[in-house]
C-alpha cells in the first residue's frame, strides 16, 4: 500500500514520503503526517532473532513507500554500522521489577538523536535523487549544544551534502564546544557567533527565507535544507526501535506474543514518544504510553487537564534536553484527535502562538486514554539515579532517570504490573557532573567535584562505577581543533557563502 503525507494545517496532501523528507516543513507551516498509519502486517515472532537493521527495514518500508527496497536498505546499512559502539545498536538492559532500559545512546554522540540523525542524511540524498534534485544539499543549523553535534556526526562525509552549524561562542559548555570544533569531514563547517542561541536561530531562519540568497545558492548548485526534529525523516526511524525492543523481549521469553507492554519516554519535543504511539497504531501490543517530564511539566498538565499552557516560568533543570515549553511534535497528535480537521488544529496552534494556551474537548481528551503523564523534580531525579545504582549497579543519566522515576510512581499509583520498556536517551557520560553528584553518598566521591572538568569527572565516574568511558568521550579528549571561526550574527550569510564558494 502506498502511504502519502499531508500537512496538519491543510495546505498539502498526497505528498510522497521522499518529498516530505526533502521539504521538512510543509509550505503552510504545518507538519507532515501519514494519511494513514500502515499496519505492522508481519508476525512479531518472525522478527525475533533478527538484527536491528532487518527490523528497521520492515518498519521503515511501510512508511517510506516510494523508496525502493534497494534504496532503503542502502540507507539503513550506511546508518547503523560501526559508528555505533555495539552491533546490537540498541541493547535492552534488564533491571528488577519487570523493567527494561532500551539504550538508545550507543551512536556517535552518545544520545538518542543519533538513532535518527545517522540515517536522515542518507534518506535526504536518496530523496533528492528520486526527485531529480541535482543540487548539493546544505544543512543549516543553529544549536544550543547537543543537536548540532549529532547533526554534524550524521552528515559528515555524506556525499552530496554540506553542513554548517552555528553555536553561541560563549553559550555552550566546554565539552559541547570541543565536540563540535573537533568535527572531521571536508563538508562540515562549525562557526561560533558572538550573540546567544536566539540570535543564531533567528539569523538561520532569516537565511532560509532569504530569496536572494537562495537564488545565489541555486546558481552555484546548492539548496538549503533543515535537519530539525519535525522532519518525518527523523520520526520514522524512531518507530523502529520500539518494534525492535518488543521482538527482543519476545526472543528472551520475557513476554508472550501479543502480550501488552508499557513504554516510558523522557519527553521534550514529543518526537520520541510520538514514534512509540505510531508503533502502537501500527499494531504493536502497547498498553500505556507514559510521557515523563521534568519540572517543565507542560505535558503532564496537558494530559491531566486537557489544557496546554506555556505561560509559565521556564526552569533550567539537570535534564536540559527536556527543558522545553513548546513541544512541536504534539501538533501531530492534536491533528489526529481533532479527527484530521486541519482548521481546528491550526486554530489551536495559532492560539498557542498568540495567547500562549489552548484546550481540547472532553471527547478529544477521551482519545488520549493510552497516554499517561508523569513528572519528576530534580531531587527525585537525583534519588532515582542513586537508587538504581544501589539496587542494580546500573548507571543512568538524568533524562533516563526522569523516566525511571516516573515509571516507579506510575507503578505505585496504578498497580499496573505490565512489562515496561524505558527509553534510555543518553549515556551517563554525557551528563557526568549531575550523575556523579547523585552518586555522592554511595561511592567514594571527593569533596571538590565542582573544581573538576568534564574529562576528570568522566575518569571519576569510570573509577567509582567500574564502567568504561565511551569512545566518543575519549576521542574528543585528544582531538585537534579544526574549526575556529567566530562571527557576528549579522555576518552569518557571508560566512556560509565563504564556506560554500
Ligand atoms: C532530545 C532529547 C530528549 C527529548 O526527546 P523528544 O523527542 O524531543 O521528546 C530526551 N532526552 C535526551 C537525552 C535528548 O537528547
């Protein structure tokens, strides 16, 4: 069956997957959604014992129906290779109480965004070929830290692409900066700007809209594109690992075929948990999708009350990748519960932009019964890291800890005993300072951790927990600096031209 895509704002329909991937955002400002969700019409038993790539193919081919088998397999083979530090790609780690951590952090930047950003460049270049686009694709990104590095790692040395990343020179952590400025690959360019993240973001948006600049690029055989998280090419690869985790549980005899599981996802932009929802819609036996938030609990409140309200204080927490008040991917779910009514969906999104809030009806709320929201404050997050280390000798990062803490609270209040998969979104070595702090009372942690730099903290974490420092951290420790350009935000377009021509 052919799957086509349409915009949540009603302006486009009948769009093939490859075009949706190339465009990223629809012309009317909406997000692309599949017109129907394909069925997972293959027995789950058949998927047991199969490698990650095989399952990724079975899931993705049902969504990206205008890609040939050969094209899609090529993309998957290029993405899920030895850039990952384990051949399993996304191993499951069992802890007590019928709970498994799905480790999504074995890629180049030791966080879950690698799962999608390692394949997106190949999906994009394949999509370009299919649509007779001969221009080289130029990815432009403004980053506050992590996404920039994950995009750089994904696009580095991918033929037919260039990538330019802007970051606030004085607004990222030393390790984040080091990760980016040591990036290899002739097609990569990393530039610091003297302003803050918003300045960088605004200037990038302006470049996307600058017709004169586009014209100039087109003459030289380039076109801009974006790798941001609302691209359907980032969402679809994420569905695969939920199906994979189910097949793994089946293979281990932990569940019976058809038995329902719960899934807990530490959530920011709502992309990862939406992928789990799509897996459920395909027919994966999932009972409850538990949406875990930190103190920026706008989604917890939404699932409880039916009102989404961003008019609140923005809190900086120890799980920074979840510090978000506008979860962009939620729009896809809102569109669905509005019965695919684009007008109603647009009205809500406009209300959110202009007034800062919107509500859904009781009937719409009824349709969200498979979701359950929960949150953990920073104390609970710290305690969860300590608790799981004490009981299981297993080290988790702060984001995963938010999910694990919410999982525990959900179990206590609901008495729901179902086997549960927790999406583990970052290596503890990515948020070392918070993790070491959480373990302070359990292990021999010196008093002076405030004075240690991130590499010294990694050594310390390795020593006290007996876990190995990931290759990604070791590599940047000694890597030479390859990018040292710094410009004012107003000079960003010129910097892009200097790199390209
Ligand atoms: C991006 C990110 C999240 C949030 O994922 P969404 O898809 O935006 O909800 C959670 N944890 C980590 C470590 C992340 O990098």
